[in-house]
């Protein structure tokens, strides 16, 4: 059984609902078992700063899939949610990255593990550290990273009635 951590992020539309849909779609795969989720964090955009704040989280899963197969599942989840997004909200509502896969090191055209930019991204490290405090890296700066919501379990996250994202302005557009 392989153990993996994924980073999820959304900054358009109902970001909370996007994250839930992504985890639901991952869970729907018969070879993927999402066992733990971090809290959700509202984070200032890194890279292109001219975009809206993100909701970020990290999930821990176990899977019989290979790392490359897991990447394909992540990309299928992205395009499934992208399709809906394209109709309503325009580009980029969800991003799924593989952070770690067992203790594997991998470098191919399609997949690098550990994720090549994870150690410079507080929006990844803060939730990862919450799920696994034994991770061996320097404590990240928490500037621009705000705790947004904590769930007691994966189920309480997935089964929560649509509580709405107060930030969501997609209906106004
Ligand atoms: N660990 C990884 N997780 C996800 N994608 C990866 C990974 N390593 C390499 N990739 C490749 O990166 C490509 C671009 O991914 P994506 O569009 O999510 O980038 P991005 O989110 O804009 O930037 P970043 O990769 O910095 O988060 C993917 O098509 C995938 O093949
Ligand atoms: N805060 C934050 N910034 C980002 C994020 C993200 O998930 N959170 N994702 C990006 C593209 O991968 C670029 N910048």
C-alpha cells in the first residue's frame, strides 16, 4: 500500500465546495482511500499576486496506484471540475499536486516527487506539518497563511451541507 500526501488549492467560485468535490472524486476511486485531511487555510496568492486568495489544504491517502497513476487520477479530477468551472467561472478553480509518495524520489517529464516547489511554499508546508508533525523541514513562516476552518474527520468535511464560501462572488458575475 502506497502512502501519499496531496496539496489542494482553489481560488475561484465556491472554493470550499471545489475542495469537497475534489476529495469526493478522489474517494470515489476504488483504489484511493483518503484517510486524513488538514484544516483549510486561507492563503495569499504566491507567484501571480494579482489573483484572489486561495483556500489550501493537504490530504493524506493510501492507494494501490503507482505515483504516475495517481497523477492521472489527480488530473482527471482537475479536468472534471475544470469542465464545470469553464462554464461558470473561467480558469483555474482547483489544483491538485502530489507532494510526497512513500519516501520515493522520482524525476520524469511528467512527475517529480517530492514536488519540486513544496519546500518553498508555506501554503503547502503549514497544512502538511499539521497532518504530520514529524516531517523533517524547517518551520515555515506563517505570514499570509490563515486558519480558515477545521474538520474533525474526512466524513464531517465531505458530508457537511453546503455551508457556502463567504468569499464566493461567482453568482454576482
Ligand atoms: N508532484 C507533482 N504533482 C503534480 N504535477 C506534477 C508533479 N510533478 C510534475 N508535475 C507536472 O506538472 C505539470 C503542471 O502542473 P500544474 O498545471 O498543476 O502546475 P501549476 O499548479 O500551475 O504549478 P506548480 O506545479 O508550481 O504547482 C503537470 O502536468 C504534471 O505533469
Ligand atoms: N496561496 C497560494 N498561491 C498559489 C497557489 C496556491 O495553491 N495557494 N497555487 C498556485 C499554482 O499552483 C500559485 N499560487
